[in-house]
C-alpha cells in the first residue's frame, strides 16, 4: 500500500530529524526513513558519545591532580565499565527525547532502508520510495512531493588499511571498547584524531599520532596548531607530523604495527590498537541515486544554493553534500531546505560565519578566516591576542594554557576571524560567531563589558589588544 507525503526524509540524523520538525511546524505531512536509530551518527557514534568519554577523561585527569586544589584523595582509579555505562545512559536519554519530538510533531518514522525507485511495474510512480523494513515486514511504498536526502557519512580509511574491528579500528569501534588499551596509534591528526589523542592520554593510554601534513589540525590557524601540539606533548602524546603512513605495512599479532616515511626514513610504530582517523565519506550507496538524475561529484551529492539536486524536488543536506561536515551545519541546512520547499526565500550558509569546535583538553574553537587565509584573500591584516594566563577565572580553574586571537582587516577594522584554545572555549565561541554575523569591530567587542571573573574576559582583552590597548597584558 502506498502512502502520500509532502516530504520524505532519508536519514534521521541531526539534519534529518531537525528538518522533519521544521516541516511539521510548517504544516507539512512528513515521514522519516532511518535504517538505524533516530539521532544518527552524531547521537550514537559521534558527537555525544565521544564528548561523554572526553568528559570522563577530563574528570579523571583532574582528579589525579586534586592536590593542586587542596583535595587529597587516597586513591584515584578508573572504572571504564562505568564510563561506558554513563555514555550509554546519556545517549538513551537523548534518543528518547527525539522519539518524543517525532510523536509530538506527528512525524511518521519508518525503521528501515529507503530506496528511491525509477519507473517500473513495482513503483506506483517515478520517485516513489520503497522501504526495506528492519522488522521484515512487507516494503511500504512512500509517494513524496519532495525528498530530502540526509544519509550522512561514515569513517573512511586508506587503501590497504582495512578496518578489522580488532586491531585496526575507526572511531565507531573505539567508542565501544570494553577496556582501554595500554597504547594506541592514531593515523590522522585532524579534529577527530586530536580529540581521541587527548581523551586517551587523559585516560592514561600511551598515544602516538601520525599526521601527513606538517602540523596537526591543519585547517586551524597556525598558532592554534602550534599551541595544541605543545600542550598535547606536555600530556605525553607523541606527535609525528610529515608522516606518510604505508598502509600495506600493517602487521598484527600481539598488538599492531605500521610503518611510515618520516624525514626520508622508514620507521616502524607499534601499539595495542590502531585508530584510523582520516576523514569521512558520504553515504550515497544503496538509496537509489542511480534511478534519478542526481549528480555525485568526488563522492558527494551536488546541490545548488537552495540544497536542490538536479531533480528539483529532491534536496540533500549534511555530510552527504560535503562542505563543513558538522552537526550544527546539517541542522541549519535541513531547516533552510524545508523552508525553501515551503516557498520561503532563504539565505544560504556562509561558511565563514560557522563556528567550529574541537573538544579536546584543552578545547579549541574558531570562526571566520585564519590569519593565513585572510592574507591569501588580499586583506591587510592586523591581530590581537590575549593569553588565559592573565585571566583570573582560568587560574581559578587551574587551566591557564591557551589564548584568544582576533584577525582583523586593518583598512576597515572588520572582524575577519576569531581563534581560541583553552578552557571552555567551545562555549565561548558563540560570542565571536555573533560578532561576525553582526559585522562587529574589535572596538565594539572591547567596549562590551565582560563580567569579572569570567573566561570571556579574554575575548574583550584580545579585542583591545588589536589597538594595543589590552589592560592586563
């Protein structure tokens, strides 16, 4: 039996379920098809579980240095089973919340794999979606006026470096470890790799990071990368940049080893586990794209500024279209796509206005252009920088490493970028994001009275530093 909908969404992750809620608010009849669990990668295999583990690692690391705060504990021990139980409880709570939102919005949820059909005797009309139900029931047919593809992404690996789930793992498998290894090699020093390096080091695991580029987190400002590397090394993390991993040299037995070319030499690195963290690839297979006119370029679905594919009634959002593969971006893209479907005029996302976060210990966050990017774009750049070492609240926390840096157009005084590394900067970056959206100047940020004592004072001081007027430097 076929059911008609105004909108069918393939994928119930962050982008998909937010789009469904917005469509419901606009009065559309909506269905979501999700082969796993609502919440997708972010809730079950990404953002939330990894941050839950990072928080446990941070608490453990802090507890071990409790004497610095005058707190004397006879013994500080880690129960990793309870760490995982806490992670699971958080996921379950949020999952139930999303299920409630679906019922509240009267959104139909089909648990299975959705596939777009072409013209055939099995399809009521071209564009019909057949759902292969997880429970084995007969495939329901969904006839949508519009479709949003929000199928997300999965960890990718390197040729010859196959994931086996035992010695060579992706972030999906590492999240489910029953016990911590004594040592781990992380291939890739990007955002996810550094988050895992920080976490494992705080848990007491011996960590080696192999990064192909000449610095870790290479998409961030150079000064942020250098400071992160300094602090990671202080934690005991071994970082090897300029390392070309030779994927076909993996050997397994009692642990795992791999070779990499570094400074003209071939070196061997060994550990209990190897985590491959070299980016993510879009989930475009098995959903019937070949039955449409949708174009796929470099593994991602091609869309226009309104998130429409070549077939104008089929939209795509989130990781599956590439760009900034961030949960908050996917959510916003989903809202914009639905509003376009409803006839509203939308304004596409400006990537330079999107805040990006790294949830390591210390955290890092940024919005806008790095200093190097601004110069490449032809701006006459000036900067302001202020260290957390001069911020009272940071000293109270016992976390005074790091700084806030502003990148400014010297000719117009426009704020071009803000970059932070230090305590709780992922919570502070939204002030900078708002400043970018409102086209604020450093003078305006500096004139904003930041409460004392707070970590946010570093933003005000960095803004004043642009003109050489920082008070506490």
